C-alpha cells in the first residue's frame, strides 16, 4: 500500500515516515498543498494523509479540488483543529477519516488499516482469503492448517496488496508502484522474486501468473 | 418614564381642546356683537324717522303724525317700542300699552345703548338719542326685544359647540394614527433588538428616521466590535492550539522512538504527561471558545447543521446505525451558538457511538426547552458510576480516547446555557446508557404595541 503524506511539519514527518514504513506502507511525502494536490492526482496512491494547515494551499482546498475532479483517493485528515464544526467541515469536504493532533502512530496506523479495508470492501478486523489469515500487527500469515510464517516487510506489503485486490489482474508495474515509494529502485524482477517467495509459503496455486498481464491472487482454492 | 406616545397624545389633545374652546368663545361673542350692531343701526334709523315726524302743535306737548308710524309700534307687546320725552311731556308707543320702561336718567346729550327688562320680562336693547329740534331737547328711546335673537345665538353656540366637538374627535383620532405611524420605526427597532437577542439577526436595520439614526449606528458599531472581538479571540485561540499541538505531536511521536522504547518507565511517563498536556490544552481552549448566550456569531440551525453532523458520525462509525427522531414542528434556528451545539451534539453522539454495539438513537424535541435524548445499546454503566457521572459530569474511562474530555466539554456547554444533563439506563435498549439533555429556550417576550 502506497501512502501520500502531505504534512509541512518536517520534524513530525521525520518521525512518522519510518513508523509508517515499519508498518508496511510505502510513503511519499509532500510538504506543501500545491505539490500534494498534484501528487494526489497521480493515481498510484492507495491513501492520503492530509494535514489541514499547509503552506501555499490549505488542506481543505486540496481535498475539495480532488473531490471536484472525481478523485476518490481515501483521505485521512490530520489536524490540530479538531473542534466538531471543523471535523464536520472536513468530512463534508470529502475526508474519509479525521484524526486530531497530537496522536500516537498506532492510532494512525489503525485508522489507515481500517480505512483501507473499508474502501476495498474487506470488512472485519483481519485480512483473510480462503485458507489464510494475515496479521497486520505482527506482519505474519497463518494458514488454516496452523502453519505460521513471519513475513519480511516487502513480502508483507505484497501479500497485503494481493489480499486487498483479490481475484484482480495485477501487473508487475502496478505491484511495484504500490509496494515501493517514489525514490525506491524499481526493478520488475524484484516483484517476481517476492512472488516466488510467497508461493513457497502459501502454495503454488494461490498466485496465478497471467502471461503478459501479471498476477491474480485467488480468493478460493479449488 | 411614561411612553412617548402617551406624552405626545396628552400634549396634543390638551392644546387642541384649548384652541377649540377659545375659538368657540370668540365665535359666539362676535356673532352677538355683529347682530346687536345691526339691530342698533336699525333702531337709530327708526329713531331718526320718529324725530322727523315730531310735531309741536301745542306748546309743551309733542305729537307724532298719526299715519306715518310703523304698525309694529301699535300692536301691544310686539317687542318694538319707543318713548319720546321732551321736557315734561312723554310720548309712548302704543305697543307699550300702559307700561313704561325702566330707563335710567336721561343723559345730557349724545347717544347710548342700554339693556333693560321690558314688559312681560322681555330683554330689550334700547337705543337712546338726545336731539335738539326747534329749540327743544328731545330724548327718543327706541327698543327692540332680544328674545328671538338670544335664542338664535344660543342655537348657534350649541351647533358650533357640537361641530367643534366632532372636529376635535376626528383630530384626536387622526393624531393617534399619526403618532402611532411616526413611532413605528421605534417599534420596529425594538422588535429587531429582540431578534438580536434571539440571534435571528446580527445587525439593526439602518433605514430609520434621522432622530434614531445615531443610536442605531452606534448600536450596530458596538455589535460589530463585539462580533469581531469574539471572532478574533476564537481565531487567536485556534492558532494557539495549532502552535502548541505541533511540538506536542512531535513529542508524542518521540515517545515511540526506539531509544525511549527501551526505557519503558520513561516512555510511560512521557506518554502520560504529553497526554495530560493535550487534554488540558483541549479543555481550556474549547471552554474559552464556547460563546455562550447573547448575539451569536452564527446560530445553530437544526435543518442546516444536524444532517452533516449525523453524516459525519455515520462515516466515522460505518458499522453502527444512527437512528434520529426529530419532532421539530417547524422550528429551525435555535438561540444557541452553532459551534457550541456542534461540540455538544458531536461529543455526546461520538461517545454513544463508541460504546454502542450496533445502534444509537437520537431524539430531539422542542417544548419550552430543546430536549435531546441519546441512547445506545452498549453495555451501559453500573449504578454507582452512573451516579458519579451525573453528579460531576467528569470522565470515567480515560482509556477510551476523547471520552472524558468530550463529557467535560458537554457539561461546559450545558452550564453555559443553564441547561441540565442526566444519565440513566437506556429504556429503548435492554442495556446501554441514556443521556437526557435539556437546554431552555430563552423566552423572547414579544414587545407590546
């Protein structure tokens, strides 16, 4: 899952970015509203974390512009102004969730996960597919036969993306877009390596290869 | 201080009445003077024609040529009389019959008018003239009855009086109407002030008479200043919150740093203290921000502000069902500040949604107060804690984020508007909490006309 963090407070970003990456998110950062709005229209992000008090363009304006242009990017608003009338205004402008500052990273991560599950129609606490359960906290996967694997960060990112997009054809490019941040060295072969590793753990039939198109993660094993 | 209307009314009524009385007096007087003037002129003519017909056939004896006298002087008590005196002899008109006239002593010369009582108690106007003819002094007194004239004048005075009263009445009614109309702007301004109090408007209308203009302008100016000051202090507080929360946010993140994580006690301390700071900032800022009564910046509108709030809560808790029951009966604008009410409803509903398993019900009704009832189907609170909650309105569970602070804000808002809050077990759901909030709608008395 690739996140866009639009926040002008650099000392906060310095703390928050590694925290989010540790939780298995690829994070791109923008420090002002103008750039943030532009990046949000790129169609490679799964979710945006938007501060409202931004230089150049206020967070509310960024949000309104996105929604006016039919950009339905899920947005968590991050703000020190968390009075109820401001919160209502935020939601009315198109926010999907609202988090008042200061906050704990765990709280933000929990909100991000809940929102991602919601927009991808994966209700309930944990991400599941037929025969396996992903634990996002411990970044581990449990199969129905009781086998338990701890995943590396990249494996976890990849599996989570598969689980949120079950039964859809996902190209290598799309996968690397959503697993790595902007400045990462993208090599489509790396995706192949990680798919192979997942197959070793989850079984060969789970991830199907569509030649020339990409991969499909199957929700049911038949 | 009596009302302007009453003072204007009595003043105008008194002055018009005095004017009409004087007018009536002058008219009756002048009509009498005019009539008597005319009558005396005629009597003088009669007297002169009598003089021309006087004969002195016998010395010491005056006589009139018999044919030449107007017959009215022959008919007994006709109301027209004369008496001619010359030396010792006196000649009376036949109309006098045998009676004389009680005339005062004859003057030496000239002419005068007198009023005397004649025969049959007739009031008479007498014109007495002294002439010299053929070396003799002749006094001719001609009299006419005033009865008829007096009654005509009395009639005139009565009619004039009645007419004057009618005109007076019409004028009074007209004046009441005019005063009422001229004071209308005052009434309107008063109504607008009541509207201000109720928060239905933010400024007074400046389309007022010039006398009222400075007052209204000054009033508006003060209102504007008050609004600005409120807005400024709110903005300043918001900025302060922002400024304080920035480093606090970083501090909160720092406490999760690996170095600090290794020292568990230290981390707990930092987390607890920064949490306390956040709570304090939030509480103080929100309390200072609460507008309270008076001309509000923006009023809470049930129709405008409630749906977005419910929509927001629904988005925050997509798996809970919010059931609103509104009995508004056409009410919309409430005399409460919009932000205060958002804070109140938002917090109380947020709490209910947090604790509910599936459903939260909100009911709003209006009688003499705004009655808000929020119930949830959560696990409820045991009776001891319930009592504590009602008594202090303070936080029970500090672990659920925002819960304690929310209730403190709620009780601040309620206190501000002299309302009440009660916590009881839910009646709608088998378990859960019911919160009753009542905010009195300040009775804006409609100004009497």
